[in-house]
């Protein structure tokens, strides 16, 4: 039996700078996570957006585990992170371009396969 937990990681908002959001230690309770990214507005010159799931064993030093394709327009993307969630997880997002503004939200769907 598969158990799922959906968590809003980033609510929909316009963002203009690079950042990270903590996914906490709950990641270690699950086998994998799918990050559902929904970009609803894009403005600026040459705006770009890229997401990277990062994992840590100590909550201090983070390692890149999975990176999504660069986003340059309104649309949706799923970033799948299988089997290496770490003890602590976070989502990093990089905003680029000249005066960029991207409106997006992210929902994490954690998955655990019960034996």
C-alpha cells in the first residue's frame, strides 16, 4: 500500500529573487517526493527559473540531488526525487533574467510504500 502526503511548499506568489525553502525532517519519513511546480505568470527580459532539491544529513551541509529543467514561460513541471531524500530536505529556486518576476507555487507529494 502506498501512503501519500501533500504539502504546500510555496504558495502562489510573484518572486523576483533566488531563494530556498525548508522541507524539514519530514522528508526522511518517505521514500520519494514529487514536486509539482505551477508557473502562472512570467515578466521581465529573459526570465528564467530553475529548481533543485537539496538533501542534508546534518541540516547544515546540503547536496544537490535533483534539478529540473529551466523554466522560461507559463507552464507546469514535476521534479521527481527518488530514494535520496536525506535526513533534511530543502528546495532551492534560482531566478534569472533582467528585472524578472515569476509567479509560481510548489506542492510536494511525499510517497512511502508500506511493506
